[in-house]
C-alpha cells in the first residue's frame, strides 16, 4: 500500500504535467476505439466497393496504432524527464531503484486505468458521433448502423496494455542506468551552447532543394506515386537539419548584430533560445512536420471529397460506356430493346484498336508490351488508340489522312506539346491535330493517351507485326466502344439493369456506368475524407501537446532566470513582452515552414489526385487555402494558451 499511496499522491501533486498526458492517452484510446468499431461493423461489407473501404479503414487503423505508440513514448519521455529530480531525491532519502520502480509501476498503472476508463467512455460517444458523420458523408442506407462489439473493446484494452507495459520497461531502464546525482540534475541538461555545424545546414538546404525540385518538376502521376515518399523523406530530413543547424546559425548571426542584440527583449530571447536550441530545434521540427501532415492530409482528402463531381465527369463523359470485342450487333440489339424502358440520348459507336502501350522517344513512338520497357522514365509511357481511315469517315463523314500523314486527337496529352512529325516503326508521318472526334473527349489521365487515324492497310500490317506472339494476339482484334446518355427516374436501379442485360449479351464486355461509379466513389472519397479528418485532429492534438510540454518544461527551467531578472529591475510588463516575443518567434517558424512545405507539395499532390480522376486545380488550391486558414487559427489559439502557461510559470509573484 505504501507505493500505491506515493504513486497516487504523485499523480495528484504533478497534475500540471500528468493532465495533458492523461488527456492525450484518453483521446488516443477513444479514437482507436472509434476506428475499431467502424472497421468491425457488419454494414461495411454492404457498402459499394466495400473491399476498398474495408482495406482503407484497416490501413488507417494501423497508422493510428503506430502513431499512438510513438506519441505515447514522446509524452512519457517528457514526464520521466520532469520526474528525474524527484526520483533522485527519493534515492537520496533511502528508496532504492527497486522501490522507485514500484512507484513508477503504480503511477503508470493508475494512468492506464484512468486513460482506459475515460477513453472507452468517450470513445463510445465519439463512435456514435463518428457514425453519424460517416453515414452522412457516405450517404448510405439503414444497413450501416452503430453496433458495439466486445471484440473491439477487448482489442483496444489489450493494445494499450502492451503500450503501457513498454512505457514501464522504458522508464525502468531510465531509472536503472542513472545514479542519484544524475537523477537530481536530470531536468537540467543540454545547457551548453551548441555549435553551429555548417555542413549539416548545407546538407539540409540540399535535401530541401532536392525534395522541392522533385515535387515541382515531376510530370507523370505514375512517377509522382513512386517518388512521393522519396520527396517526403528528403523534406523531413531537411526540416530537422535546418531547424537544428540553421536556427543556431541564424541566432548567432543575430547576436553579432549589436544594435539588434543589445535590446532588453532581443537580448533575453536570443541568449535563452541559443543555449537550448539543440533541444528546441528537434521539438520545433516535429511541430513543423506534424503541421505539414495536418495541412497535406486535410487538403488532399477534402479536395477528393468535394471534387467528386469533377472525378465522375472526368472518368465518365457519358452515362454508359461499353467496350466489346464481339460483334457490335449484339450490343446494339440490347440497346435497342432498352429504348422501350428509358430514353436514350447521344448514342455513338466507334471501332478502334485496344489501347496499345508505346514508349515516346521524342518525337518517335516505339511499340512496347510492358511498363518495364519504360522503367527508365515512366513519363515516356503512352497509350495509342488507332482508328482506321474508313471508320473515321463513317463516324465523322470526313476524309481520312493523306499519304504519309496521321490524324491525331490528344485525348489526354497534357504534359508536353505534340511534335509536328513522328516516326512509327521506321516510317515518318506528319501529324495533323484534330480539334474534336466523335465519342472521344479531352481530359487529364495518369498515362497519356492519343487517338490516331491511320491508313487501313498499314494499320493491319503493323498490328500483325507488333503482336505476333500468342500472348499478345489479343491486341490485333478490334474493339467497339459504344456510349450513350439516358433519362430515368431511378437512375441507379436502371444502370444496374442496363449492365445486367449488356453482360448477358456479351459476358466479356466492359460495361461502365456513371451512376454506379458515383455510388462507389462516394464510399471511397467519403471514407478517405473521414479518415483525413481523424488524422488531422490527432496530428493537431500531437502538435498542441508538444507545444504545451515544451512551454511547461522551459517555463520550469526559465523560472529562476526570470526571477533574477525581475529582482534586478525587469518589470512585469517587460517580462510579458519578452515571453510573447519569444513564444511568437519560436512558434511562427514551424507554421511558416509548414505552409511553405504545403505550397511546394501542391504540384505533386495534384499529380497524385489525377490517379483518382480529380483534374480541378482551382478546387485543390481553394481547399488548401481554407485548410491553412483554419489551421492557423487553431495554431494561434494554442500559441496564446501556451504563452499564458509559460508566463505564469516564470512570473515572479509580488
């Protein structure tokens, strides 16, 4: 009972340090509880495109678990650092490391019970609210209802038992490897002025330039997918290096400017920050990275959610699109029968080759069969769809290309200008661009597409030459594409009926419907947006707590310094002015850097969103600006709160 009483008393007396820890752990329990309930909900299997939604929520749940573990260690590390002096005092008064370990165990045990109880209760409330929000976002039916499972509760309890167990082992190691003198001085370390390492600052600049260059210069969305994590790692590394080495250089530069340095507020701020910048910089860089994660996550997911209409219109310029290698008469007969049930409009049909993969070696097109042949640069991959001159004449009523000429319709050719001449299989052609082509529309696509009108005989010979192998003879067969719009009251039910009847006529046909895709995309983009909001809130909480812990720890360390300064004449007004300027100076850097990171990330984000079919650049910019504005307001609120906490800690009482 002795150790339990000490542990309980410590929790009560150190409420200023423990309350944020308990609140953050309770919040992590609640969020994980909510996502577990959503993942295990039977209604998830009834959603359109349910497999994608279930996979997405499972992945989001795993990311939250990893983040919860990492952040638990961060907050616990702050606590153990603040408690080292107290543990050292216990050691001096006669308690051995074994007894201190018992105290730590009971403190963490009580923290676990409090966090778990508060987290599970609030988690149920969060889950209820989350289900209402998710149901509204997904626009799903009555099958998607809140259902509490004991499996979810058991998993959350077991997971946080493991987390707190690991925290105890970490704390035990910290206590065991230090002697009483080190424990007594445990919270007063890193006081030496750090040396500015120009090599690290230069390396940070190079990493930042490399990361920004990748984002700004990337052309292909497929390449963006492969290089995204490379750019992210470079920017994260650059952020830490520049905050650690660059900030010290900047402060030393300001100190050398005597007219600026020898002013009351500037003198105190620069000298204080300089001696702790090594410790400060890592925390500030973490705040910057978390802020960037909030902005990028929310901007990306919100753009995809609010750009659903753009995604649908990009993917489906027509209500129904059928691609079939069979006799087109079968498809036409089914469509003619459908006209008895609904009104069909703008019906068009064209026979072309399948999309054929080529490598574009400007200005030439080289046939290829796999993306591996474009592995040197995925920007060179391009799909060519060939249309015979006779088919072009039939759908447009116009004459086909002349000898040595190709008509070209740039369906998704957006990354570069079309060459005036090109060579295909050792034969040179003049390219004549078509402004419009029936059935086809212009848009943006991850892989560029061109529609070429060529001589009938030349095309037949080349298809036989390019695809002689048995595995690729399928590409010699023509493909008929039929598109149309329709009018009906219950569009989704009619769309399902259309698909069913067309597939009955040709089981190998590809039947795509705008209305059915709309239901599927709502599930994906809605779930993605919901996860983005959760991640955004969690990352904001993490950044706010890092700021709070930083201010509390530094306030405790600066208390004696400011007391001395006030004893020698520094007024309360001047103290408040120094604090406000210091806090503003420190925390404006991460926010400014995060906004700059987002600005340079936007070109790559836009390329990645093209993979989902979102082409509206203005929407992405607008959503990003709103995200920055909202986050800045929250960030400033945290700044004002932490500035007051810091001021109360260092202010000398009258």
